[in-house]
C-alpha cells in the first residue's frame, strides 16, 4: 500500500509485522473527545518525522457518505456494505505529516465537521462490521510503522502490540473549556453549558459502547493534561520515546 494510500479491501488479519525500531515505531494514542489528541499527535509525528492519522475522521467520513447516499444510519449491514464499497485514500498534507481521509476521491475535512455528522458518527462507530473493516484499513496504514495513530481503540484493539501506547486524559470541564475557547477563536458563538453537556454525552457514547469502547490499556503511558499545555503533553511523549531510544542504544553497546 502506497502512502497516497488506496485501499480497497485486501483483508489479511493475523499477518506478522516486521521488527520495529526508532525509525518505524508505532505510537498508538487514545483518549476522550476534546482532549487534544490530534494537536498532540501531529506535534509528536512532525518532530519524529512520522505520519499522523486521526481515525475518528474515517468514522466521520463514512457517516457523511451514508448521509449523502441516503443510507439508513440504523442499518448496520448497509453501513458495512458502504464501508466495503467506497474507495478509501489517505493522502499526506500539512508538510507531509498528516494523512487526510478521502472517500471516493473526495477530501472531506470540512464536511465531516458538520453538526449532523458529529451527532450521528457514534451510530456508525457502533456497527461491528464497520469497525472490523476500518480496523483492517488502520492496520494496513500503520503496519509499516513510523506513525502516530489516534482514536478510541487504537491501543486496545487496532494495535494492542504498539511500541508506545499513550492514554491522554483531562477533566471534562477543562476539555469543554478548551472547545469553547476554540469555537470563540474561530468566530463562532457557543453556550458553555451546552458544550459541557455535549461533551458528557460523547463520553457516555464512547465509554458505554458495546464494541471496542474507550478503555485505558493496562500498559498505557497515561498523561493527564488538565493542567498542561498541549506542547507540554507532546514534550512528555517525545521524552518517553527518546528515553526508550537511549536505553536501546545503551543495551546495544
Ligand atoms: O474523535 P472523533 O470525535 O472525530 O470521532 C468520531 C466518532 O468516531 C466518535 O463517535 C468516536 C468514534 N471513534 C471510534 O469509535 N473509534 C476510533 N478509533 C475513533 C473514533
């Protein structure tokens, strides 16, 4: 699979991956909505010369496509067939670091932030067939390593053997506050209590989902970012990665 990655289906579960080192480690990252995973992930990936991918975009892109095509959002089989039928591509942008999702040739960065997509993406993310298909795409994207991948089940389900498993957390009030500031900065009006309620609802959906709910992997490096800037969080992860690299070098001497 090229990096201008086109995937139409080759499912090959259970394939053994090559030994990995600092040049091609897999950094998996999970955490609740609004915790800064994308910003942090991009900072880390850029510093290491890795790629970055936000897997929430895939669930959102499929939700958008389903709405476009009039697929019933409660019809799990139809959603699974749609996931299997469309052409998925992941093209590098932002200096080559970030892989953006294209569906049937269309970049959907803006469309997938639509309110209707946001509201419905948890329905799509709850369909076992969709998750199975997207997990394979995510594994295909990540198996060559040199990647930071973030989502809800990357450390527990997609790459349970990732070289680094990071769980980012922050108080819900702080996450809602950050989202509020972001919206204000982009000129949008928003009521703080509504943002907090929406955030609580998203947490419930992620944590209470029957299939692959958000969980801390037992061996995850947990970072609480409530009182840290996102640059400080990225620095902590980078230090963790560099420490592993130093230990490796020492043990090889
Ligand atoms: O991170 P986000 O809000 O853009 O994610 C969109 C939806 O996809 C949300 O309902 C959580 C879900 N998701 C998931 O179930 N598993 C992932 N690995 C990433 C996102």
